C-alpha cells in the first residue's frame, strides 16, 4: 500500500526591502478584504464549501472587480474562506462558537499552486500585482533534511508578514510503501498520564506496553504555576507577560508526544503491524466533563489525544480509528460487564536504571521516580486494571480473530513500563497492577 506523507516546514525570510514589504502588504490587505466578503456571502447564501462551487460563485466576479490581481490570489482567497466557514459550522454544531459568523483577522497569504510562485531551493518568487517578488529564505536543519532526502515540494504556499520579515510555510510530500502482515496489530489507548499498547503478532497477544507520558501532571503543574504568576496582577502587565512567555508547556507536551509516536512507529514498522487507536472527539470530551471539578475539566481540555492521533496518521504506518466506547468497562476474556472499584491505588516506583541516568545522576546512583496510577475494575474473581484492558478490547473491535490471551492464565498478564523519552523499559508492573 502506498501512503503519501506530508511535512510542513516553517521558514523565516531575511528582512524585506521597502518595495517588497509594501507590495506584499497590499496583497495581504486585498486577500483579507476579499476573504471576509466571501465568508459573508457563503453564510448568507448557504453555499457549499466545495472548491468547484466556490470557484463558480466567486472567481469571475472578483476577477472583474480586481483585474490587476493574479488569478491565484483570488483562488487562494475562496479556498481560505471555504476552510474557515467549514470549520466554523463544525464548531457551531458542537456549541463551541460565540459569534454569528467568523472573521478573518490573522491573514496568511495563500497561493494554491505553483503557477503563481516558484521555488529554487534558495528563495521563493511570488507573482503579485506589481510583478514577481523574490523572498530569500533562511535555512534550517529540518528544511535541508526534506530538501535532500527525496521529498518534493507540494503546490500550496502560505506566507505571513511579521514586521519586515515574512514567515513561509512549505509543504513537502513523499510516497512510501506501507506493509502490514495479517494478524499483526498494535492497539493503543491514550490516557492522561500514559499511552498503553497491546501488541499482537499472528493474532496472538505478544506483550503489553505502557509509555508513561505524565501529560496530565504536566498540565496541572503548569496551571498552578500560571495561577501563582498572575495572582493579584493583570495578565497585561509586562513583567507578568514576560514570565508567562517563558513557560514551555506546549513545547514539553509536543516533545513527549513526538518521542512516544516515534517509539510506536518504530515498533509498528519492525512488526509490519497495523496500528489501531480509539477515536476521541470533542463530543466525548463534553460528556466526560459533565460532573467533574473545574481543575479536572481543565486537564481534560488540555489532553493531547487528538494531536497524538494526528501525529500518528502522518507516519509511514497504517492507522485505523475505531470507537472506544465501553472498551474500558468490558472484560476482554469473557465479554462481560466489569464492576467499578471506587478506590484508586497509586504506587511510586523507584527506578535504578542506568539507561535513564546521565552525568552526575549516573555517577551518584541517582533515582528516577515514576508515579503510576492504577484504576481497577472487578470481574468475578479477578481485578483488571482499566488502562490495560482498553487496548485489548480495541483490538477485538477491529478484528474478532485476535486472541487476547492465547496460552496462559490472566494471572500472568503483566505490563512493561517504558520511558518515552529514551525508549527503554523501566520496570515491569507486578502485584497491584498485575491482572488477577
């Protein structure tokens, strides 16, 4: 199976001279005006947001109104307007909008194909109403990697003026062969503080893995930190803004997610396995938030589940989403409903693992501590840990032929905890976290 991979690289230009700056600023102003007019028309006329229908409705009209503008600027405008309206309608259906219509404020000049722009590896040239404008690019390691590793530049270009410089978004594409073996699956359940995997080979359960991400704890800690910084002060205060700007919550979360996705991708490719993950929508989030405290609601909103799935989809692996309803409340061995246990058992595991220690911590015999939360569900004579049974049930949803426990008894089913940053096993969960 061939799969097209896409990667977007953001580049910064050298400072523009006065003429280039003013020309691109005019293009930006024209596109902002046109897009907002198109949004108004699409909503008032209840137009479909397909590219063909938008072209029929707007292209000739705006080409007559602005004959001096390159055709692809107009084409880019109705593409952007269609995307904004489509997103707005979806959010409105879920009750996430406050206004009657969206507004296009943060303008990104969009040129949909390479008829009106060129790329020669050193700079890009953009056709405007005043002729061709050359924008020299600053190279990055990521850009050089895609440039010389068999990736091709896609048709669409995005530009945004920031001061006298311009930000450029280039998308690279590459086709790869994705092989999967029948009966090889990796089913994934994403939780607040961990990502749990069930690995199947030849329709039989091979192992259970848990990558301790700690994302839920990170979000809570940053939330507390922000409260401390802003307590008694306005967020508009320059000192407060500077302190808030130094917080790196998003970068830390993305770093953990990227490394976790990398580990799963390597495992899936080595086994030629199909990756199955639970589908997590905003509606499910709202349902979960029903009777929770404000702090827990904040944590659920900050979950990176959707981002995690999106990052998996762009990897050279076969990914399928399935409904995760009832996957945490059904016994995977007999299909019966599990009873909820009120207690939550937390264990603090002290890890003496040389693979996790560096520098002075390694020399001094430092300790790496993992906090593992275990949520148990009761099924007859056994206790099953909730985060571990979900991926087992997810796999059975996609293929009923898989055997959750092929040879031994459930009492021998254990979970190996991995550090996502280093990709090494940390400890095997026993006793309280053992199934049985």
